[in-house]
């Protein structure tokens, strides 16, 4: 069963992974431009999960997981945060037995199942000519897989961590950085009032951009990032000195969730993994806070220094997008449609050295994008390097070209 195609063709759009401000503006940009160019657009609910839960026994207009998008619909939600299409961390070629949709329980019975065949059938069922996934390197890695399977895919990068290879900017990153700076400054009030350390755990599994950039902007005295294992004694000594040199008697530390104490490992919340093999991170801020307090007496004339310990969590990915995450998604959506109109596929839209561009989608899975420690991180001072800014892109260290 296939849909009746519009004049030029049919486009599917989905959002996967964590939600961020800027997703709805991207969906709006793709949809409005596509409709005006003569395309039909289907929004796939819950990311790649929606591509395996579509019931082909139903008529398309009866589907819960694929909805026909209109200008009126996307205009109404385009100024809001999150994703109205919803999201998931599903990877269709690695579906756990318990997560196999009820439709296929009798067919897929292995501990891990590949439902890519169902994805292809659902693409044909919807009559999709192009698929536009919006996500981070996990979500887009399956987009690379579908590209290699012959589907026409145009990818749009999204992640608060700012670590999708091939682009200097990812949707959600600007709001994350802005909120981190703003909220860290707000938390200075209790830190100063009580003369304490302020330790804030921020996002960043493998890449420390979301800790390093706010620190560079003056939000914190020091930061700990995943790319460099830190010594607890040394960071304590630095933080005590920062506090005692401050007339208000406090100091601030940003800790990436993926940061590691020297000789240790990442901190996880349980052992369960998602479809991409990731355990849920969290807890390094708690450990650092406790050890800072206990070790501080050694460098503070025998007196311990109390800690205000805060995890940013979902607050930096909630609410409406900032200016960057309103403008860039609009441009990315239109870039994607430019490629569709050119008949091009297998590309990732990107922002590189201040210019909009596109690169081969394979770049997403070719390497891990992380902070260049030698260029941007002072490993003795646990803070950014403030030098050599000429010819750097706007966000300093997020370019890997």
C-alpha cells in the first residue's frame, strides 16, 4: 500500500535522541519550504521507533506514528521548545526482544533484532522519496546506515554536547551554553552568601564543549572535561586558592558528566544501556563535591569548605530556543531542502567556520569529535587556554576543520 504522491515527491522528517530547543523551528523550516516547493511532508513520531511501529494494515491517514504536516500546524509549534514529534533512542537494527513492537512479536524473537527490513517497507508504504533525520551522532549513525541501504537521506545535526563531526554547530548547543552561563551566575548568590564551593555537573559524555565554553565566558573558575583525567588533590588545591582569593569567598567548578578522576572511569546511574550501548551518566559532580569538601581542609588551614552541588540536567534543554537556536535551525531546514531540490542525498547540513555548508553524511560515523586538549585546555590549571584567537570560528574550539 503506498500513498498518492504530491507533485514533486514525499519527504519524511523525524527527531531522535534527547530533546533540545530548536527542533520545532527546524521541523517548521523543512515543512514550509517543502510544501511551497510542491512536496508532501510526513512527520514520524518518536524518531526511529516510529519507523518500526507503523501499522501497514491501516490507511495512512489512520496512523498514529506518521502525520501529514501542514503550514498551519508547524507555524503554531515553531516557536516552542522540545519536539512536537516526540523522540526516542531507538536503533531499528538493534532492537531488544522486549522492545519489539507487538506487530512483530511473532517474527522477531532474538535477544537483539534487526528491523531494518520493516523500516524499508514503511518507507515504501509512506511513499517517501527523502528522509530527514534530526539528531546527534547516535540518531544520525542509523541515518548513515539507511543511506548505505539506498535511501535518500539528508541529516540535520542536533545535540547539546556540540559533538557531531563535520559541523561547528549543532541545534541545541547555543541554548545549552547560554543557559549554563546564566544559571551558573544565578547560583553565585548562595555560593557567595555561604562562602562555599559551587560545583555544577553539566552535559558532555565524550566532549567537554558544554563545560569549557561557559568557563571561557567567565561562568566558572575551573572545569573538568571528559578528554582529560583530573587529579582530585590538584583541583582541590586550585579551588581553595580561587575561593580564598575571591573577596566574596567562593569559587565555581563546572564538571562534564563524562569527566573521570585519574585512574577511574565514568560515573553511571545503573547498568542498563540504550539501543546505542550507552549507560545513563550521572554522579561525577556528587563525587567531586564530596571529595572537595573532605580534602579542602588540607589547603585551608585545617578547615573544611562546604559545597553547593547542582546538576544542570534537563533545565538547560527545556523551554524556548535562544536566538542561535531559532536562526540556525531555520537555515539548516532550508539547506536540507536546497539539497532535495538539487536531487542530492547522503549529506549532513553543517555550519563551518561561520558559513553554512554540507558534508558527506559518512562523516558522522568516521570519528569522535572532542575538545582538542593541546589547543584549548590548560591541563595544569584545569581551565581553557586564553590565547591564539585569530582566525578561530565564532565558538572558538568547536571546529574540527
